[in-house]
C-alpha cells in the first residue's frame, strides 16, 4: 500500500454510513467510534478512519475495541464478532450452531476490550429474532436465517490510496493490490448493448442494494445459506433476500447483465463497485479454503462476481481462479458430459430416475450433486427434480454475461456453458414470465431479451474460419481494439506479418467477425478476422471441443 500523507485532522465522535455511502473524506478523520448497518464499534481513543470505495470502514491500527453494539445477550451469544474468519473452521458468531462449531475464544464480543493488529478484518453480526412478520404480507412469517446484519471493519497500518476496495474479510490476506481501486475499473470490458424491452430491465437501485452488503460464507455445503444476513424488519419491505443460491444467482446474474447494457459509466459505477467488492471477497474466501460444494439449490451464484471483478480490474490472479481446476464452484461441479459410464450404470432409484441411453453419449447434463453422485442423476428433463430449474433458470443470466464478455475460454467449463446455451435456455425460455426482483425458476424476461437479441439463435449462421487456440498471422497488419466494436478504443496497430494466439471470440458486430488475439509483441486485443490467416492449427483438445459461439451486437 502507498501511504497517504495526512493533512489537517477532522475529529468526529461517531461516524455512521447511511444508505451505504458517506460524504467524501478528503483529509484524515479522527473518530472514537464507527457505525454501519446498525453495528457500532467503539475505540479506546480517537483513531484515524476512512472508507473504502464501497462505503465500508477502515481504521489505522492497531486499535483497541472498547465496545460493540448491539451487545451479546442471553444464552445464545448471537451478536458475535470474529477477526479474519475462515470458512469451515470453528467460529465465534453464534453459539447455537455446530456448523461450524462455536468457539467462545474466537467470539471477540466476549473479550472486550481487545486489540486488533493492523492487517486484520473484524466481522460483526446482529442476530435475527426468532420470528418476524413479513412487511409485504401481513401475518406471514419470513424465513429465518441466523443474522439480520453483517458488517466489516478493516484495520490497516496506514491509510489506503483514495478509491481503494476493501481487502477480503476472510483469512489473513489483506493486501490491497494497486488495481483494486475505483480508478482502475475498465469499463471497456463491459458491453454497451441496448436493452430490447425497457419494462423488463431490473431496477438498478434494487440491485445496488442487493449487492452492497458483505455475504458471510462459513460452511461449504447446504447450511451455508443460514449464515447470510437476510432481512431488516425496521425498513419497509426489508432489503433483498440474498441467502439461498437461487436468489444469489438471480442477483449476481441480473447485475452482470445490467452492466452489459448501454447505461453511462457513471450510472454503472455503484453497482460495478459492489460486484467487484463481492468478487474480491470471493477470492479471499477461496484463498482461505472455501468451497461451494454442489448441493441442490444452495451454493450457486458466486462464480460471476469473481469473473466480473477479474475482468474489469484486469486481475490475472482472480481470473485464474475462474476455472474448474482452480476452484470448487457449484456451477462447475453440477455440470458434465454424459459418458458411457453413466449409460451403463443403473440409476440409484430406477422408479423415479430415467436412465441415460446410448444416443445421449456426450450430451451436456446437470445433476444436483457432484461427480461422485452421477448415479443419482436422471435423464428426465421436465418432471424430474425441481433443482434442475432452481439452478438453470438464474444460471442463464450468469452464462449470458460470461459469453457477452468473451469469457467462454477463460472460464473453461464447457459442460456448464454448453448445457445452459444448448439445452437449458432453449428448453425453458418460454416458461412463466417474471422480472427481477421477483424470483423464479426460469430465465427472467430481461435474460431472455438479452439472450435472444445478442447471443446465438438471434442471427443467421456465420462461417467460422478460426478457433480459440489457433496461431494466426496478419499478412497486411491489423488494427487492435479494446473491444469487439469499431467504437471501442484503438489500442494500436500490428505490423505486417505479426503473429499471435486467438484467445477469445468470435463476436459479430459492425459487420465484422472479431477475434481476441494475444499477439507475440505489441498490443493485444480484438481485431477483424478478415485480415487474419491461419498459421498453425490448435492442438488436439483433451476434452470435448467447444463449437465456436458467435455473439452479435
């Protein structure tokens, strides 16, 4: 981190964030307490404080915490706080669960006063009441999770650069990389597509609210849903439910797709910041050992924030984790190609599960569990388990976003992409209509609009001469652009006989079939395929090859 020289210091008794953002703090601020989402941390003395670009607080440490409100009361120790939580290990948030087991030693709310060293995150919670009435449906009870709110206080050795993102809350990795900054956001990585039907576009303010809070991840399997802060009964209507995988995936997918529309960059900024912060937290969770293991509808929705953040922050470390060989995401583990083994193996329950037949060999497929549970998968698409649609419906927006951003080869999970693109979306897009924030088990109307207008099936076939992995040559040179559009930034021009490797595409726009090329020297980026020649064929793939997918503007 680059230290910031402190100017005249402004002193406050308590600083609180309302609506997620405080007025800009241009000089050093001293405060004796900080508040966010109804949680207040009080210090033993005035400390230099500030906020990250997403609105979360930092404080220059070490810092001694003299009080946390609301206090832990009663027998269940439900308003717990932890330093650098690690998923899957014992936790200090809530004594009434064994998943993971409670540790009083890790519950910092039981150890006040205590000192937090620099390079640490204090995560504090507010326990949910046992039951509460729905504001939107009087008399109805809302599903209970363990926490009403979660907030993060980050302790640093010095003020971070203005505009920094918060480092991950989980684990010990608290480095703020130079590109983890609002000024580093690369809006050119996003598309600028006209939304076909304005009435189907999700409410941007709703999505900003839905993505701004930290998402506590503490268990690799289905109990992970209970760890999410779920509701604020003091605010009419609460804030968007973000606990179950279906809802999490609907939110991340809708946000990802909305960011591909032609909204001005300034209008996109808040939602993009929230998605990038979410992605940074996911990277930290992966570093700390988190796995989103496949289980019904609980654990999907986390891949896209990581991928989106990796792209717009141009972070190769984050991008490297968006692959099945590097991370356990439910999106990866639930998708596969039918092999002879699945055809030959009897189903675990033949009375309710249809067998796979020989003509299904190589078919992209989904199942609720992971690779060790393929005998529990059923070839029946409609009329089988509802989890197929709880996952597939929102995953259509996730895959659409990845394809629009040219990420098919970067994500490199062909069963996932192939299943959604060639089976699930075509077979379910005519299902019952819904618009975000209303959730459903079919693709939202906005997803359908974007997919049909800009993804395969909306245009005639395009003759494809190249494939990802081909070596190419530019006999007459070539312009290189930041995106697959003549309106995008011209990054440079490759000279005659320049060579390179195709890493993305094709995308059809402006009457051009664009390919993303890593050239051997000079600028890398998107170029017109008409000016390329095949230099050497791609190596024979070790798994089922992907059919070239042409996206269109």
